[in-house]
């Protein structure tokens, strides 16, 4: 299915730990959100709680390759995109003013009158969490400033997590495009248009999250679309580092899917995978901390898994380590402990 690629094996070079998706809110921040929603707390109270969570998350990422504040204010990985990018329900009707992270106001495109009515509540795969399914009713596009202004400035090596084009096309309700490939490519072009201002704000890495591939592979229903590599590659501009992560997917099956794209590194799930004989010319992100497990992995178990993998694979030799999936499905304090373990494993 995929063209032959030459593989090579260099001296291994560890690039550092990194995270692979949204971090949960603390119990206090969740409480403040409920109070704000019910009119018993102010927006400033809620924003202050989000900032406090982000600072705690950032402080645990010592010597990480790329740093994140957790994107806990996103609620789910798609909602801000559906709210501020054109093409989603209501966004083609009129402009409106919104508040950014630097307390300034910008003009965006109107969504629905109530953000919670972006789409129906839909289960996030086989988890006990949910997302609002957006409705695509026009061409997906943006002005280029939306993502940068929604993200806080936290450093020169920051990472933003975004749904991968294939997963986005699968997770939305499409009532506009005649084929999902065009939808995915328009979305990738919008991400590319956003990268100059993201770079200016310190975001040097985009990590595409690709959960739908693992979901379909597990059910033997994944069929490689001819537009997959192009839709990912279109987002690679402005010298930004681009990665794609495949949670809950067999490593040997997931890697070839992104091999011919312009991604710099591929994230693979070592905890889910039954075999490690991966062959690729790309850098790798090794998923070695379980995102939804209520327990903290030991540093020794992490090192053992890494060594086992390195003995059985051929790749560029450069690798990151991280969770196999987002840490959103575990309590906030437990997520912090998992991040701290990655930091210790990466520095020892």
C-alpha cells in the first residue's frame, strides 16, 4: 500500500520529553467553571484558575523539548476551531468581537448564539468524556490570527495540540464538502496560515492528534485515503516542527501511514503495540506513559520499555518520549505526577 522507503539507523539521540494532548482541569478550576456558568463567579475568577493550572503544568516540564500550558481552557480539542474558524455552523454569517489571552479584542467570525450549541454532545471514542460535534456548513478558513491569540505566551519552545486533518474530517458533521479530502486539506491550509503568528508567539511545534486511525485500525475498518499525506503536509510551513501522534494504534501499522508526509516526527503508542519492528526514516515520539491509567509508571519501567523498543527498530535515531495519549482522562494531580515522572526519566 505504501511505497518502498530506505531506512537507516544512526546513533540514538534523545530529544527530550513532550506531552501529547490536553491536560485536565484541577478540581478547583472545574468548580470555578460551574460557578461561572451559573452566574456565581466572574469570568476573571475562572480565567485566574485556568492560569494557575497552566503555571503548575509548565513548572513540571523541566528539560522538555516543547512546553505546553495544557490547553485546559479549550474544553475539547475541536471547540475553539469550530468557534473561530470560518466554515462551521454560523461562522459564515457575520463578524463578532472576542477577547484574547492578552486582554485585547479582535474580530472573529460568529458561531452559534450559544457556544454550547456548536453541535450535539458526542462520546470521545470509548472513553467517558465527550465533545461537541461541530457542523461544517461552509469552506473551512481563517484569517491567520485566531489560534495565536487564543494561546498564551509561555516560552520560545511551545507546542500547540490540534486535531489532525483526517480525524477532524471524521469527527465533524459535514454538510458542505462533497468529499472529506477537500475538507481535510482546507483545514490544513488554515493551520498553515496560522503558523506565522504562532511562531511569533513562541510556538515552534504543532502536534497533530490522530486518534481516529487507531480507532479504525482496532476495528479493521481503516482504509488509507490517497489525500492523507497531502492533507498533513499542507500544514508544514514557516519552519515549524510538525508531528503527528497515533494513540491506541499498532506502531508497525501507524508509522507507514505518515511516512510519506512532511511531518518531522511520528508519535507511536508503545503501550498498546504488540510489536516494535518499526521501520521509518522519521524521528519518533515514543508513547510510554499511559494517558488514561490511574497509576504512575516507574522510571525503571519507562527505561526498560525504551531499551526494548530501540533494540527492535530502525529509524532516524532521534526520539522524544511522552504519554501514549492525552492525559485529559486522569485527575489533574495524577497528570502532574505523570509529567514529573517523564521529566525525571528524561534527565536520568
